[in-house]
C-alpha cells in the first residue's frame, strides 16, 4: 500500500505516532530516512462512548495501524498531569505525588515520562481499559503525555537569547502553556478555552504573575487552530512587543510542502527530540 510519499510495504522503517484526545484521534507515519515523507490522518470520536470504546473502534477500523513499525508512540492529550524534579522522583511515590494534585478517579493508571533534557518527570494518567487495548494491540508502543515532548523541545528552544519566554499551544478547546527562563521550566499548565478572549486572558495573567517584561520577554504561539492563533496574536500585540509564531516544520530537512503543518505540535516536537 502506498499513500502519498509513504510506502507501507516498508513500514518497518517508519515511526507511527498516535494521538488520543477527547476531541478526536489522529496518527502520523514518518519516514526518518526521507524527512519529507509524512502521512497524517484524523479519526472522529463518538462522544457518547467511552475512551476505551473509541480506541477499540479506532484500532479495528484503521488499516494503517495493522502494519509493523520501527517505533510506535502513543500520545495522551490530558490535563491530568504533574511534573516532578528528576532528582526527587521515586517510582514508589508516583501515586502519592499524583493524587496530592488531583482527585482520584476510578479505573485509571499512572504512567511517567522521564525528560532527560529538562531534568523532570511527568506523571499522567490513562484509562485502564484504554491502556489494556493499546498494550495488547501495540505491545511495543511507548506512552507519552502530550506535554512531555513539548517541554523537551521548548527547553532547548528557550536557551537561545537572554529573554524569558512564554509558549502557548492552542488547540480547538484547550491551550497548553509553558514558561521557561533559559532552559528552566517555570510553569506548565493546560486550560480549557471557549474563545480567543480566554487565551489572551490566561496568557496575560501568566505574564503578570511571573513578572515578565512587556518590552523584552517573548511570547511564542503555535497550534492547529490557525485562526485562533492569529486572533490571539492580534489581541495581544498592543500589550506585548515580542510575539512570534513557532514553525517546527522548519527543523525537518525538507524543501517539500508536505503534511508536516497538519501534524499536531506535540507529535512534531516528539519526532524532533528523538
């Protein structure tokens, strides 16, 4: 099977990245040997069904997931995550630490990502049945919070220059935010949003709380909702001088206009950090 630039008969050379969110699933197939080779698809979820039921349907109905891949990544988009300094992290304390920050929910398990560039551990949860289905069907897959690759990628980016930087990844109904000072994470948080006014309010509030400078510090925007991103930029430019758009696809060595720009920022970040 060939689709676009991807020849699925060579899938054992490729990386499959699956992204699971309550507002929809997606997956990308990436050929690391030919960096212009991307394949990306979305999968609508039934909001009347559980995450596990949606995942089961996704696995059954998506032919591309049945191939053998060099690497499989599963990214879980959730606001139920917390960070722990690596030097303070102990496996047996995962549950205690996590539930100091969140109420317990039934039928979930806690997973962790160790972030080597950031010296952090991200704790996050996934529904037990969802995890079981995925582990049975894709036994070699690695699980990530969508927050984890973003922090790793932005930690590196934030070391450039002497400015403090606030990053925002705007989705359809949520926004991930990261504040970094020369590679040191000051804040990571996710917000539910209903409109661009919500985005601007949260970002200005973070800016004020952290004491960022309106003239010299930087706001960087990204996200799959381009219209929202542009509106937020227009709303904030009268308050903040230095606003930029992140373009991670420039880091892939390709002159082709491919579907890189369609792929969620957290998947792009994960592939860059590999």
